[in-house]
């Protein structure tokens, strides 16, 4: 399963447009650190959202916001006609997005001092569940009685596997059996 979770900063305002079928699409650029070393430059990634999520992203998230994005990572190929070659770029299709704000502490973020509340995370409600329903637990009743515990039982000797009785077998050597 292709799944990616990414904490990033939005560096380009989400751009909302519509397809010929009147389906909303939002595109934006995010920036994230892809290295443990602070001198390495951050990486940028194109992020796309569709449908109701696209309009929510365009309305509630803006340039400069830090977000956690859950989605599918894919490669998009497009032709550069002026240069005469094809180019591949990574693109993340959003399934869920969460704001990183007050009450959410990370090692790389600075606590916010503004009093504005963060927009709610998008939670799809019309997606069917593919997991079977699980039965609820109930107290178990039983008619089986339990024997009372034995107090101070007599120790019984039980030999272990390496304690075996051994009786040597004495046979007469065969005179024709001479080892060479």
C-alpha cells in the first residue's frame, strides 16, 4: 500500500481550479526538511487535493501554515516541449490534512503565540469501511465449577530426562571381528 505521512510548511498559496466535470482540484507547494543536517536545503513537493477536500484546503490552509499531510506519493511525467524532453516529478495526493498549531508540540516547531484557532482536520465521512464489524465483548457466564486449590501437596519425585537407569550389557567379544 502506498501511504505517506509528511510534516511540511506550505510555501505557495493553495490554487483552486475545476476540471471539465466540475470537480474541484487544489494544488500547492510544500517544503520539508529531508535531512538530519541543518546545512542541507529543504525539499519542495507539489501537493494535490480533490473534491470537497480541495475546497477545504483552499479555504482553511494558507502560505506559512505548518501541516501534517497523509496521502499517496506518485510520480507524474510531463513533456517539456521547449526543451524537447520528458520530466518526472514526485506529487503527493492528499487523503487527510491536519494543522500543526496550539497543543501540538514537535521537536522542530516553535509554539505559536497567536490566539487564532487552527482549522479542523478534514475527516471524510462518506468513505465505506472495508473492515468487518467486530463483536462487542460481554461478560462470560459458565456453569463449570472450579476445584479448590490444594494446600501443601506432598512432593513427588519425578526423574528428569537426563536421569535414566543404565545397566551395562556384557557380551563376549566376537573373535572374527578384528578391527583393521
